[in-house]
């Protein structure tokens, strides 16, 4: 049996298990927030390292930061992943408050770490949260070259026309309140999921789907994770097991939010065309006071084969931007990453995530 003591020691390192308590406010009591803070915090000359805020997919745990640590240090970027309510050690809140409380938590963690600006990078259902951040916490974006990056964006099922998701949307909320228990069962059956969205996909399709193995997997793992394929598989298992040892009740609310099982759950981005009109107006007002700043750039990376939004979902998302009058306030760009799926576009072993990080570095250094 291979000794994986080094992986056990790695997963226990403090940077993956940070905690902050937000003070009570008028609409809530004290709130705990857990987060992972990985990668170098300063360059060799002492300059603060640019920070990328990872906004992970549905139920995304900070512990998926295990898989990003190697690239963060290799490229010299700081990655911050914050558990949303009811996930990890973050205090649960009602589904209707998830977006606003998450925004409050992000602001508090950044202030605590003395990080004034970030580049937000989302995956899947993180789309809901990143769009709200753009419209409600514009001050947190990178100055001069504001940038937001979305990978494998989430689209409401009525626009994507994915049958399994439309069926899931018809499920009573009470059933979705047991989603985390189903997740635990699937993890025991197939504990090598590449991301939490993969668990959701597996559940709604009733087919456990683990990451495909091929002859190039070992080289890909070495390049993306700094470890061989066997160790990466063990790390997958440890990540899912540790996620399930912590609070997963927030996964239920994540499902409710993603499927939009009630009004107001998506905050400012309830309807994308309406949201974009408001975003453009806000950006124009912002630029009046910052005339030298470039237009807000929104870069989207679509998977070639995305079973969670399909071709119709991608077309809807792109059409919303194409048909919006973005004027010179917002710059939209999208690309399709060949050979990727909804989850694999986010994993480090496909090479896409590294290219995205390098592109972010190049953009904000202009």
C-alpha cells in the first residue's frame, strides 16, 4: 500500500482552514466564515501579490483549493476561496439571504486580510454570485483594468432546456432539502468527483460520473497538481470525505437557489437582460469619476460539451450580452474551450485553469 502521509499533512495545513467571525448586525447574529488562502501573499520584492477570488460552483467548498495550490504557487498568484453559508464552517442562513450574506462575508474577509481589490473568477453556479458582486461591490474590482472571469457559467434551466434540470426544478423544495444526504451517498459510491457540480449532475441524472482516466492523465496531473495520477485520485477522495465531515446543509439551499425555486433568490441578476441594463448604467456612472479606467471586461469560457447548460444555455447567455447596449462601459468576450465539459473546464489537469490564470495576470498588468 502506498504511503500517502504527505497528502494527509498537506490537507491539514492551516492555509486551507482559515476562520473569521462576522459581528452581529441588524438582520443577523454573529456569522462564522471559513476560507482557504493559498499562494504567495507577496512577491520577492515585498509587493502584494494580486488576489483572485475563486467563486466556486454549486456547494463549492474551500477544500477544492487543495487542487489549486500547486498552480497558485507556480504562477505566483494568491487565490482566495470562501465557503458560502452552510458549507464548511460557515454559518447557515436562509436561502433568500445567501447572496447578500456571501457579499458581506467577502467584504469582511478581504478587509481582514487587507486586500483592497480582487479579480473574481467563477465556475458554474458561482455565476449568480459573481454577477451580484459586479453590481453591488464594484469597489472591490481590480483598478484601472477591471476584470471578471466566468468559466462554465450557470444558466437558469428554463433557458438551457436540459431535461434533467427542468425535472429537478419541478421537485418540491422539501425534497431538495435532503440533497446533501444524497450527495453523501454518491460520495461513498464514487468518491472521485472533480467538483461539486459534478455531484449535482450525477444526482439529477442518477449516474455517478467520475473523472475519466486516460494515458495522458499522469502527465496532466503532474502539470496541474504537481503530483502523479494516483496521488491526485487520493486527493480527490480526501477532499470529498473532508467536505462531507463538515457542514453540508448549505448544499440544499444551493440547489434551491440554482433551480430558482422562489423569487429573489438570484439577487440583482434575476433576469439577465434587465441586469445588464443596470450594470451598464452603473459602469457609466463609475467611469465619470474614473475617466482613465478601462471598460469593465467580462470574459467567459464555455465548455465544448456542457451537460448543465447545453448549446441553448450558451446561446441564451451570449445573446443577452450581444443584444444588450453595452456601449463603451462593458466589454464582453467569450471563447469555447475544446475538449472540455462542465466540470473539467475548472479542473487543473486540463490546462485550461492555468491558461485562465495567466490571462488574468497579463490583463491586470497592462
